[in-house]
C-alpha cells in the first residue's frame, strides 16, 4: 500500500510499459466513439493516463516508464 509520505509528496515508483500500435488504435477509436475505457489495475490506469493526449484524443503507441501519481477522481 501507499505510505503517508507518498501521499503527502504525491510520488510513486516508476513502472515500465509498452503499448502496441494496434492497442493504441483500438483505444483511440473507442474514446472517439464515446465508449468507456475501464482500466483494470493501477498500472494499466497509469499507462493510459501517460500515453493519452487530451487535445487530439489519441492514445500514443510507445514504450517507456511512467511515474505519475493518481488521486481519487482522476480520469481522462
């Protein structure tokens, strides 16, 4: 679980991810068509938040690390 210090500083360990082009395309199409995208697990949610570009409504296929900290109520 999260420590009190992590909650106060809003920092969390980084996690590696890889989002394939085919998956990014399916996610982008779903979002543009008004479908809900439900992440199962915190790692999945962190990845979706990292690779999503709100202005263009595109999920970018990429590999990298995410260290974003999400709070209750955060969503794309």
